[in-house]
C-alpha cells in the first residue's frame, strides 16, 4: 500500500526522536518525495530578508517584513504570523482595492529555475525508490490571495473581464511552472489550492467550468507535452464532488485528500474509483488528533478494505498533521497500512 506523510515541523522532529533517525521517510515506508520549482524574482530578492525561522507554514521562505509578524511575498500578498507563532493569516494583496494589473511587477517565467539543474535531485530521489512530485499553485488560490476572497467571488459575477485578465496572467505563470516540473523528470505534478467548503464548491460549478476547466486543460496538456507519462494530482480540501467529473475530464489522475468529514471515501471509490487514485482520506481533525492508536489502526485498515482492493489508493493524512497530534497515532497509521493483509 503506497504511503505518504504531510506533517508539521513539530511532528517531524518528534518522529526523528522516536525513530532514532533523520531519514524518517525510509523508516516509515513513505513512497513519495517532493522537489520545489520555486521562482526567484530579482527585484523582490533585493528587498527580501532571509528566513527568520519558526514552525509556521512558509517559515523557510524569504519575505519583505512589514513588522515583527507581518510579511509580504513576491506576489504582493501580505500575511501575518499568529501570536503563538504556529499559524498565519491572510491580510491583504496588491489588488484588494482594484488597481491596474499591468502596473504590477509580475514574476516573469524566466524567474523559474532551469529544470536541468533540478533533474539531478529528481534522479537522486528516484534512485532511492521515491515517486517524485513537484507542486504548482492552483491559480484560483493565487488570485484570491491577490484580490481578496470576497472581492474575487463578487468579481466572478459582476466583473468577468477583470477575472479573465487576472487568471490569464496567473495561469500563464503556473502553466510554465508545470511545464518545468515535467521537464525535471518528476513523476507527478501536484496542483494545490482549495476550491471547496465542506458542503459545496466556493462558487457555482458553471463558473469553475468556464473559468478554470479550459485553463487547467491547457496546463495539463503543456505538462504532458513535456513528459507524456507524468501523473497529474489535484488537491482541494472540502467537498469537491461537484467538480470531480470536470477534474477527471481535463486529465487529473489523482484527487487529494478526499476529506472524510465531507466526502465518503467509499462512495468516491464506487463512483470514480475506476478513473482516479484516491490519495489521503485519514482525518487530521478526528482520527489522528483525537483517536487512539487502536482506533487509528481500525480506520486505516477499514479504508484499505473499502477503497484499496483494486489499487488506486494512497494512505496519507487528509492534510498536514498538526503539531498537537499524538505521535503514537501517527506511527499507528503507518504500522496499520504496512501490516495490512488481504
């Protein structure tokens, strides 16, 4: 059974201590590894500071700091680290009050790294029997970070021209990133960004079909032109049932995380399991943080029986395992999957 681990730095540190090794992926039987295809924007880098450290998401990046807790990235998106240093919140973006898209200093495609240099790292990971993944940002996520979520959702209804212009710029960049990911030799390209709440999409399915589906199809076609065998992975928390047929039709092979609070993994397997791989589905809200090792083992092995008989299942947490999750529960997830027998 293929296994993956997404976890906070605090959990990674505990696993290293418990397992007595820095190579926890090998110790746990993790099958996947990631390479980063990140832009380097010279004008931004001249102003940015080196990483300040910490455990919050994105803490290893370089940013322009507005104050001790508030920082800005190369896309003009401003976020703030929480008082406890654990999480970040969105604050603002370059187009929250409108503005001229042409006046913004957009990261150029030339800011993306040469795939030949990253291919060396990809080959090293493959030599260790890892399936190598590279990530691009779902343009809807980038767009709302730059415009503001409520603003962008309203724009979809009342200012479609603005949304198209914004999407065209972001999709062009992320499509170029996907192309470079493929040229590194990566096995899998992850398109990451939420489009759903726990009961429905964030917008009507027709808007997704008109705004995103044609652009996602081009992104996937360009990636596969560079590497025909590359697998395409889509991540969105929430209930993406209304978008599943469209995601499959444009060429996604893998859907993550099948959030069990709002999507029944068994129903997903029955309806779409002959066309996709399900990756995730072990709850980071209930099973892992509040269960016991015994209950975690039961959930994992029941999930394999329900969804894994004909393949098409990767056992993994349904998002990043949070810092207060009992480490014995994390270990139980891996033990249960490795020990499962039909």
